[in-house]
């Protein structure tokens, strides 16, 4: 394999590790309640702290990537992130758990930005899309972390599971680090120029808003689909669990197919069709007469949403006049609010107007992204590296 081809699999391994850690973290969350004698409200604040740490760190990740390069930052943040799960689990008091969770969020979030920036560089050097399948590896890692981590948790205990996950993640990171590629000299030189934390580039914030609109429905299905199918459509526990399971499975599968679709039809057409399919799916779930139709609708939503965020991230990383890290830091910071913050607001709204109306409104967000798909044309790459110019505006 060429260096770029090896780099493609190396960055895929980093996506897998990021998802693996978060997937293994999920079954640990309920154990915090009895361990520290806290309520669900306090647990919610702790989880919010993790999300705030991730979003806050994304503000500064772009400047670090511009200064040091995505390869160095992926290795650094991935290595530092691997022991964080044991650190959270072993923290003896609530006052130590809280900062440990904020730190875990910050490192996972910074790793997220840097590995997406590295995937953009791989796309440039290979001359084809790999972002969707990279996010597919994140989904695969999340599944492995949740499934294997859950079994290990039940069999061996919380500390043993956390340490085992940390060791596996560390080994994968160190092996993959050898094959990660760095930015081309021209890109690296331009990226070292002044990079704004809040760039004055309105078009970039539009791409960020599109990512937000794509991620809000994704988060709404993740957190509320099972409750909607059980509470409003009368499904049992086993059936209601399929609402998110099939959505996640469809999303993961489509992400592995998404690069081929995008390479053939282009980012704009793929994004437009994806938005329409996702909107149709979530609208079908909203008007479903029973659980079966709703579950099909959520699966269709997964097929549509799957490639929207990867395309928008590629567009951010290739935004004219921006380093990949700066563009991605801005867009990921805005977009991830759709996963980290919006679901709580959705629950509040749905309590007053019902999930049917709520999901119907969310379909409109995906239609907006489909209508604005032309804004993502930069995802197909740039003809010349000369546009990688220093950005003078911003904070």
C-alpha cells in the first residue's frame, strides 16, 4: 500500500478507538448513581459537563492543529484520552468525578476534530472520499465498545472493564500512529498562519448550522425514539428497542457505502438526496399508525442522515481560505450541540406538543439541509492548494 492508503486505515483506527471509548462509557453511566449516591438530576449535570468539555475544547483545537499538524494532535489526544475512562471510574468522590468527566469530554472532542482533519488530508492525498466510512468505523467502535464493554462490565466489574478498554484503545492507537500521514508541506505552511478561534467567515457558520440541523434529528432518534414507540404507539420493551437499533444499524451500514456513492455522484447530490431520504423517514415515523411503520421510518432516517455529517465535515475541512483544523473546529463545535444539548430541549418540547409533531418539525430541518446542499460543494476538494491562505479576520 502507498503511504496515503496506510494513512487511510490508520485514521479509520482512530475513529474506531474514539467510538470504542464512548461505547464502553455508556454502560458505566448508570453505575455512577449508586457509587456516588447521586440523583438523576446530578448525573445529568455531570453528563452535561462532559459535553461542555468537548464543545469548549473544540474552540481551541483548530489553532493547535494549525500549529502542530493533525497527525501530531491525533496521536497526542488519542493517547491522553485512553486512560480517562479508568480515571472517571476510579475517582473516589463526586468532586473528582466532575473534572475527570470534563477532561474526558475535552480530550475526546479534541481528538474528534483532529482525526476529522486528518481524514480530510487523506482524502486530498488519495483523491477520493473516505470520510463517510471513517465515521462508519466510529459507529463500529461504538457498537463494539457498548456490546463487548457491557459484557465485560457484567462479568468482571466496572474497574476491570474500564482498564481493559483503556489497554485495548492504547494498543490500537500506538499501532495506528505509525501509519498516520501528515499534511503536505504547502498545506502545513499555510495552516501555521494566524488561525482565528471565531473566524469571520459567514459561509462557514452556515455549514455549521447545516451540521447542527442534521445532528438534531440524529440525537432525537438516539434519545427519544424508543420512548415514542412505547409511549405513544404502545410497543413493548423489546420492540421499542428496535427503533434506535435499526436506525443505528442502517446508519453504520450506509456510512460504509457512502464514500462510493459520493465519489460517483458528488458531495452536493449525495447530500441533497440524503436529506430528502432522512426527512421522508422521520416524517413516516411521525405519522406512523403503529410501531412497525415507525421503526421502518427510523431505519430510513438512519439511511438518510448517515452521510450528511461526514459530507459537511469534509466541506468544513476544505473550506477556502481556512486550514482544515480551523474549519472543522468551528463546524464540529456548532454541529455537536445537536447531539449534546438539543435532545434535552426536544424532550421538554415533546412533553407539551407530543412526539409526532416534534418529529414532523425535525423533518423540516433535514429538508432545509437538502435545499442548501450546494453549500457543501467544497467537500469534493479543491483544485489547487493555493487557496489555503492565512485567515486574517476573527478573534
